[in-house]
C-alpha cells in the first residue's frame, strides 16, 4: 500500500521509519532498585543512583536484560551475545547525570522483522534495524507554578527498549498497523504494557518524501508521539509540509519537530543532532554485557504462543475464519477467554457467541473481557446446553441475557424459568395441528405452490410453543403434515 501525494510537479511517495520507546515491565529500574510503579508521588521513587549522587555506581538489572532478549526473540531478531552500554552526553534539567546510559554501536538485539496486515488481507514485512536498552529521563512539570518548572525524577532510570524500524513504511495506515502489531507482541510477551496514554510506549516518527525511484531525501523526526492515531495524523501533515517545501524550490532541513494535534501541524523543536553531537563513549562504570546462548535458548523455550501462531492454530483447530481469528487474538485476554469457551466444543458456535453476543454485552455494559459479567466457563456450559438439546438457539439468547443481568449459571436459569426445549414429538405434532387448523387458508396456498409460506408456519409453531420447541423437529413435523 503506497500513500501517494499528488503535487504540482507530480506524485510523491512517503518514507517512514519509527523509533518506538517501550518501557520494560520490571519491578525496579535498569540500574537501581527503585520502584517503577506508575502514579507515585513526585520524586518518591528515586534512588541515589537515579539522582546522580557522586560515587553512586549503576548495577544492571538481570530481568530487564531478559525482557529485552524475550522481545528480540518475539521480533524474529538476532540476539547479540555481547553488547555494550555507552554514555549519550547532553544537558537537560530532567537528566541529573548529564548523560543517558544507552547502547549505541553494540545493541543487545540486531535485525528482525514484523509482519503487518492491511485492509483487504494484504500483508507486508517491516524490517527491524535494532533494539537497544537505555534508561529513561525524568519529567518536567510546567503547569504547577506560573513562573517555575518542577522536576519529577520518578521515571529517571526506568528501563526502556528502543525498537528501531527500517524505513520500510509507505503509508500512515502501515504505520498504524505496525504500531498495533508491535504493541500486541509486547503485551503477549509481557515485556511492555503498551499503555501509550501513560507514556510507557511512545514513538519518534521519521518522515521524508521522494519521487518514485529516487533515493531517500532529507528526513525530519517528530518526537514523542503518544497515540497511534496521532502518529498517523503527524505523518500525513508532515509529508504534505515537505512536499510543499520541495515543490516551491526550497530544501527540507533535517530537524526534530513536535506534533500539535490541536492545531494540526508540526513545528520545529531543534535542529537534528548527529551521533557526534552526543559524544558517545563506552560507560566506564559498566562492563560489556555478555550473555550465554544456553540462557537465550531457555528464554526462547519459555516464550508464550505469539499472535500469528495463535491465529493460525485457531483457524486450524477450531475452524475459525481468518478475520474472526484476527479479532480473537488481538488481545491475549480475549484469546484465552475464547479458548476456554471453545475447548472440546463446536469452534464455530463458540466464535459466534464470543464475537457476537458477548462483545455486544461488554459494549453495552461498559465492561472489558477481564471483568466480563459472564465467565468463559459459564458461557461454555450454556453452549453445552445447546449442544445436548436442552435449549435451542433462540432460548439461549434469553438465557444469556439473564446471565449478564444476574450472574447466575445457565442451568439454574433454565431450571428456574422452565426453559427446557420441547422435544416431545407428540406435543410438537399437536402444536402443528393447531396452527394448520387455525390457518387453513394458508395451508391451501402452501399446497398450491407457495413454498415460501413454510417459514410462516415454522414461526407460528414456535410462537405456539413459546419458543421452546426443537426447531429441527418442528421442521420435520411441518414437512410431513403440510406435504401429506
């Protein structure tokens, strides 16, 4: 999918690469034991290391390294058994050390790839250049005082993974698909919660434009975009800005920009630095990071089933259609709920109820799958009642609504309300006779060739039996009597 901008001088193609900062799920920070819990009082989760007190030495957090390796494995990427931490030197008020401990020339994870799915079922591979670990900076608060800014160092030293894509993205929709897929993988792996509204996942968006067949032109980086929708909007707006500059005979400056969603524009933040501007050098307080292949293999063996593999298995094992399988695996909690319902049952019936009645009930009640009013076990038991003929599909919908409202089990509701399906052929035959007698004119019409009236008779018999009659037996009885 190419996103083409038609300008005065012809067609322009956009080129996008994303640098995603993902906060590693870990109880403590990358180089200290301070808590990483979100929402703490300002400066309440700061160790002497995070505050850069003199003489404090960083100590690597083994779990953060394991989380980075798990992520690399989930991205089909090369794991580097030897990597190195460097100092990225710059001054800012929320960076007490005056440098950020990061990885530059020797990251822990090398090349990988992500497969994204686009509208119409088209798929594309987006390359991963690298994944490196680094510590986060603190946070400046500008809205606490009319004349001063305050510094909160709770986030200082929190472990981040910076996941850098190749410039393979060619449309805003592809960028959105890439970020959704990356977030999905991170959540399945349990390495990042992907909550962009809390800042635990954010993106720097590199955008350039070019004519077809041209080499890459100058790119601009849009910094710290915190929603997928804003990433897509920023790409459109920045690409249009660059096309206008090129077509008016100007030059696009390589720079870092900010996206203002309220005004629908990007604006200059600072001129783009090169690596030498940061004066990278190996951190003298940290030895090179050396990990063993056996340890990596152990982490790989313990990885959970990832979305693409789960989707393929749902299609094969439960006969779930491709699209529905994608909906089910979008969130791991939904996939787990579905599998509990479908295990040992009719997979097609399970997906119909989960994506239909259950999703509708969740939407109506404002709940999520995690606090669903109907548990997976209870929904599975209701499907068992359909399968063994205790209730039919129509009654099942009424039972389900009662389950949503009361939280009672399906068998208790069926018993209490007397909803068991009528399978007594004598009762059904009597209902059919009564309806045929009541609508003798319709019987004559049916027998004269109006076959479409058969549905009318089915509806009337079901109404006569208050929806409890077994539909298959009703059909059989009507055919036998109407065609006699």
